[in-house]
C-alpha cells in the first residue's frame, strides 16, 4: 500500500479504487430483474356461490389443514379475511366434535 498525505493524521493509507461503490446498476447484480408479488389468489368461497363452509364437511376442511394438522394461513390459502375467520371457526368446531383430529397421527 502506498502512503498518502492526510491533513489530520499522517498514519492513513490509500486503499485505492476497490471498485465496490457506485458502479452497480439500480437493481444491483440482478441484471435489472424486479422482484414482485404474484397475483393474489381469489377467495374460493367468494368466487363460487355454491361453495359453503360447514363444520361437518370433512373433505373441504381438510384441504385447509396441513399434514401436521395446523390451519393454513390466509396468505397461503388465498381466502378473504371474513371467510378465513369462518373457516377457522368451522375447523375448531369440527375438532371439538371429533370430525377432524387436533394433531397428526403418529406412526
């Protein structure tokens, strides 16, 4: 490293042009690609009027439950807030009446 003059101190060293600042494009090293969100899924219960949430309908409710018996969150299921609350209530009722298990079956 070569030594350079500094007004405040004479112990500084010149780092030279490392080429790591100011030479990137607006989007960094991604080459201009933009990360956006995918189009939101429409609520299944809003789009199809005959599709109803019922605590006795095990096949419909089980499609909104993971393999570990957790309720699928709204951002993944694509439901609107009102139908997600209704679905959660139906799943909890169904669990209480033993139509659906609280936990996954252990092997």
